[in-house]
């Protein structure tokens, strides 16, 4: 029995086995997802990473204890 999944972009049903674009239904949906990552529309939660200049400024802003 073939496993059917939904494409994360267009939500159409697609067969998992033998699909070269999985989990997407087509190359178009795969490229739309890649573009969303490149534009920064998707984010993985975590601590903000400061650039070196930002880190130095933050150190200067701290008051001595």
C-alpha cells in the first residue's frame, strides 16, 4: 500500500515512494520552499547571535558592578 503525504507548500496529495521531489509534489513547490528559506521567512528558534560590533557595543553599555 503506497504511503500518501501532503505537499507542505500546496497541500496536494502525493505518493512518498518513488517521488524525486519528496516531501514536495513537484520541483516548483521544492523551489518555492527553498526561496522562502533564502528570504528568511522561516526561522529556527534559538538565541540571537550578535555580530562582533554588536557584542562590543553591548559590553560598553554595561555598568560596572
